[in-house]
C-alpha cells in the first residue's frame, strides 16, 4: 500500500475523534516522518508511542489527543504487533509477577532515580492519585487523600497498620504524624526504601524490603495504595489471602487501585515495554473474584477523574525541572516520560481508566458501614 493510501487510512480513523493530520488544533498530530503511518497501523499503541519517542510526530496537547482518541474508542481499531500478541499469550499461561520477577519489574520503574520523583511529586512524595474535592494544590490533594484513607479505616492512636507497597513512606509518615499510628511499610524498591527510611526517621515506622507474600503478622488495619496494579491477575487471590490472614477481625483493608472497566490479562504494549513492566490494571470482576469468602465490600469510591489533575500537576513539575534533570536523562527519556504522563491524563479524562478505593472487612460491619467522602 502506498504512503498516500496509508496516510488516508490513518486520517479516516483519526477523523472519528475530530483529530486531523497536520491540522490547526492543539490536539492534532504533526507528522514529521511519513513512515509513521505504516508503523502505527502495523504496531498499534506500541508503534504510536515509540514513534513519538523517536520524534516522528508531535502534538501540542498530547493529553487532549488521547482524551479524544480514547473517548471515540479508537483503541478498538489498534492492531497488536506480533510482540503484542505474544505478550498476551504469555500473560495467559505464565506468572509474570513471581517474587523474583516482581523485584525486576519494580526496579525498572521505581529505581531509575529518586531525584526524578522528588522533582515531580508533591512534598511528601506520594506517587498515587490525589483527592481534589477541596484541594487547590498537589500538596493539599495528596494530604487530603491520605486523610481520607485514615478516616475511612477509622484509624486510632496506637493502632498498628500495614502499608503494602509503601513507596517512599508518605502514607506511613502521615498516619504516624497526624493519627499517632504505628506503621509497617513494605516495598521491593531499593531506592524507595533508602530514601523512605530517611524521611520517616524518628517516627514509629518500620519500612522493610519485603514481598507481600512473606507477611504473616497481625495488624489492626491494612492499606495498599497503588500496589494492586503490580500484583497481576494470577496472584490477586494470594494478595487477598495475605491481607485476610494479617488483618484483625474488626479491622479494615483499604484497597486503593487504578481500575479498568473490563478484564484484561496483558497490559498495553507501550506501558509494558517502557513504563510499568508486567503490571496489569485490574477490573472489578478480577478483584471481586479474588476476594470471595475472604472480604465483605463495605464501600466502593470511584474518584478516577481526580487522576487527571494529579497527572497534569506531575507533568508540570517534570517539565519545570527538566533543565536540572537533563543532566541525568536524555531527550528520548523526556519524550517517553511526557508521553506516559499526558497519555495517562487523557485516559482518565476520557474515563477509560478508573481509580477505586474499596473498604473491605472480614466479617462485615454490624449495622452497616457509613461511607466517607
């Protein structure tokens, strides 16, 4: 097929989302390399992302491009490359989040340099969705989110909390300082652990390098904030079983996770290759099946639209500090990270991705649980 016909085919697809090739609007694609058309038609989302990283095309407002493309369901027209098809098959027949593989997966995203995250995130270094109900800044949105979690589990002074996937200890530090809790946080990122221990020094907090499958101690409450996406569908039942065995009968397990409206067994090829290796956004079906006979769902809160302003704030911080960060990262990384942040913002804006907080109990709250927003 000629380049002209390939271009027209891509243009016809994009027109369904009111996107033009070399058009005047900020969400239109500006194509610099005509090989783009064949590549994106053959390789789908992987080809789209890689060609952006390589400078084959630009877009003034990537977030708006992805919002329009996803809202118009253009992803349904994307083709999987041979590698993408292989990844789907392997994900169905193998466990890509074993203990050893999990460490490798986390290392490739979270151990690429604490300075990047220090410049990009809020002052507490919280790498999950903020809560913008009343907040006007990223710092406040993240503190409001952590306070919301503490209130949802009814956290009291002296209670012992397990934080599965604690990151740099932002929730642990907040819960200890504001609520007088004792917190055990676990991570399998060496970089997170080293800095997190410094940030939490002097507080009743223990941060460990430990896989969630190796936890056997009792806790008053358990939280897992932005960790379930790294568990994988083959391990979700084990993840829930660990939480159930470690949680006191009267305690709560608060699960905060990105969610997808339908079940998948393999991630997006671009995200899998460059951003979050072997991570998988769960569906409610996958979560509910994993918690059968273990937990009662007391509350489900979807505030997915709050991830859009969170990601846009991260992108502003990232770009405003790029002159400093470029000493450690190259232009290809800049385009990759920009693509990741803005495509994610567009996805949440289009409601293609969700953000759920589930409050779970082991036996059910007698008389019912009062939802907190």
